[in-house]
C-alpha cells in the first residue's frame, strides 16, 4: 500500500512539474542542480529542536527517520514553490559526522491524513553548506560575553576635621564627658537634699526641746 501511494504521488508530482506556472518577483528563486525538480524561494532559516519535533509530528517518514538515526546536528526550513501534493516548504536535516543531508516534505493527501510525509532527497552535504553550518554551530556554542565592568561610584572627599575618639565600649569622648557631668550633677543634688533633710531634722528637734522646757515651767 505504501509503495502504491509513493507511485501515485510521484506521478502527480511529475505532472505538476510539467505544467507548473512561472512565478515572477524579487524573491530569490533557485533551482538546485542536484534537484532540478524544485524551485527554492528565498533563503533557508534554521529551526530549533522543538520546532523540528513539531514538524516530525506532521511527517511520518521524518518521525521514523529520527527514531532510527537520531537527531541531526542542524536543521532548517526552505520555502519552495508549492506543487501538489507537496507542502510549500521542506524540512532539511544535516548530519555532519555522516556528511549526510536528508530533506522531508509534508504531503497533502486528505483532511483525514494529516501526518503523511515523505523523504524527498538524500545526499552528501555540499562543501559551502557544510562550512555555513559549522560557522552557525560554532557561534551557538560560543561562551557568552563577559559582563560589563562595574561602575565605581565616586567617593566623598575626606573631612579635614579629626574623627571623634571612642572608648573601649564604643562611646566617644564627648559622650563619656556628658555622662560624667550628669553623674556629678546627680551626686551634688543628692548631697544638697540630704543636707536640707538634716537641717530640717535638727530644727524639729530644737522645737521639741523648746516645747518640753515650756511645759516644765508651767505650775
């Protein structure tokens, strides 16, 4: 069944190639010498592995290829002039260690068959393309640039006034002097209060003696 589908699709593609219209415009159009049956539109662009995985879900042959041979070193999408039943772009995968390029395209058969796709090309990687891929991969793996130098904030000019001296407890001499003055004032106030209290007590005793003498002189 699969072989029959391939033959039918191949026949349809050949018929569409013979009647394909010529497209005009400023977009780059190239017919590769090794693949004279397609016309590339514009430049290819690289895709991530996440995008490649999404494309593999829509292409049965590509999904089976990835399962069997693993992920490529690089993958890209190339827009092409659409030719029924092929999609308007190809997914191209490059295996550098095997010097192999494999190109897949989705096939529009029916709405009921949405993940049908085929391998359209397999061959060695052209030297110019290989060099381009190596440059891209080297740039991707390059270490990040160093961070910019830190901005040094200008420091305030040192004051000409001498720094306050501190005691062993972290108190400045001025603070110690103020504490000592306050203690002296408190001591003097206490002494004055005690002296006044002693005078009051002596006066009270003299008053009592006087009253006692006055009472003793009474008949």
